[in-house]
C-alpha cells in the first residue's frame, strides 16, 4: 500500500512520484534533497554528513566517532570528532600532527596539557567551554563525576582519531634497552608496559584540581589554552545572536569559532568567508542551507541536531531556521581570526545605479539596503 504521507519529488509539471523502494524517514529528514528548490543547479558535492551515520568506536567506558574526508569528500581542510567519556574515563596521553580545537557539549571534563616550555596545564571545563591544543603539544582528557561529551576539530580533512600519536604505542615500539637508558632505570621496569594502545580506558575520578595543580606546580599556566564560554556574552541581533572566539580574545588559537543562535523564522544572512573553510556542528533545532558556487552551481541541504555541515572558502551560503525551536550551530574555521563578507553590506556599499544596472531591481531593495547596517542574523 502506498504511504500517502510520503513526500513526493514533484513540482508542478516537473518530477514524478516515487513508488519505491525508498527510505521515507530519510526523505522526510531531507526534503530539500528529495525536492530541491528550483534555484538549485549543477553538480555541487555533498556538504552534509550526520554523526549517526559515522562508525562509532566503542571502548571501555566511552566512545568516539569521526567525520573526515573519508566520510564526506568535501572536507579538505577540517575534520571533526565526537567523543563521550564516562566518570573518570581517560582519553590516553597523546599528541597530534594537527592542531586540536575542542568544544564541551555535555558534562564536565578535566583537560591536561604540557607545552613546549615545560609548563603544565590542568583545567576543569563544563558545557560551553573550549580548549585548544597546538600541533605536537601532548595532552589528555578525563571525564569528571558526571562524565562528559565534546567535539574535537582538526585543521586537516585527512585527520583520523584512530591515527594519533599515543604514549602507550611509543613505549611498546621502543626497544626496552633504549627506554632503560632514556629514563635511567633497569629494563625490568618496563616488563608490564601495554603491548598496544589503551586509547580510552577507565580510571578513578581524579583528585581535587587544586591538589593536582599543587603536586605538578601547574598554577603558573592556569587559564592558558582554555576559554570559558561564559566569559564573553553573545551579541544579539534581530532573530538571534552570535558569539565569536578567535585570536583577538583567545590568543593561543589558530582556529576561529562562531556560535550562532537562530530563532524560529530567523536566518543567518547570505555571506561567505574569503580565506577559510567552515565546518559546522548542529547542536539543536532544524535548519536548511543553500551553498552557491561559480558556473551556476547551487545545492540546498537540511540539517538537524547531530549533523555536520561544511562550506568551502568563498562559497556563498545562508542558514535558515526551518523548525520550531532555536537553532544552535557551532562554526569553526581554519584561520586564527574570524572574517566574513556580507552580501547585504557589499550591495549597500555599492552605488545604487550599479546595483540596479546588474539586478534590475526597483527602489524597494535599494531603500532597504540604505536603511540597515546589515545585521549578521535577521
């Protein structure tokens, strides 16, 4: 029997019904792919991948999943990891060839880092906080009493969380006589080292942070490489709000963040980023985004909580709230300072006759441009 509630790819005289077989639930989640706007055109690649379709690596007390260039080939500059650690559970001591930018979405987490000046960082973070680990700086992550969940973003689309540099593997693949000479102890001290990675594993919930800092002498670097989300307020706009964290207020970072709140009926205006790819992580709500490229290429995507979006540099796009709850979307860029170009601002700062000569619009648009300073969200 035909499901009469199933959406059909029909617009006027264009298209035809789809009797199946088909995944109706998936079609309903992606209405602008099944029935794209008439303005969509060309061969724009896929710019969406849901974490629920990513392989989930289950470990003792936690899990990790990633969206990289392997899952979504458009992700050339940036990759994203979603990780959950239970109480006391550790993501083992490690370092990366890439820089790591992190945002805490749930619970509380302890973050440990040692920098190139032998300074030690120990910080407890909560939802809305972030950290930054420069390439090569060793660090570890541990869930506190209620556990934690976070996303990690790396400045290379080819990054894989399964290919990081781990302290357990370093020991396992170094001759024991070399380890003994390096540390000045007998070879027998290494008889019980793990033969392979631990990656994610259980440990007791750590001691009080001040006690740990005192033991390590870590007080001199308190606050560095982390940023408290509540330290800067969101900037309100008609229809939403934005918050920027970049090198101007977080001087150690080489990646910028824009957090956007879009109220029902609101829209992040048409814009592009001149020198950085953008990776998106949708935290709440439902949204759609059209991405425009040269040679009349355009494609529209639907997003919901848990989805990853991507926009290559210089491609025009907007984000529109299509649901009934506020959209919160995290945007991270492979550049230290946040920059964008607004379509509204460009046209408002261009002589009216030049705009009208190109677009054949009447004075209503020109009056609107002159009357506004083009808010980021409207």
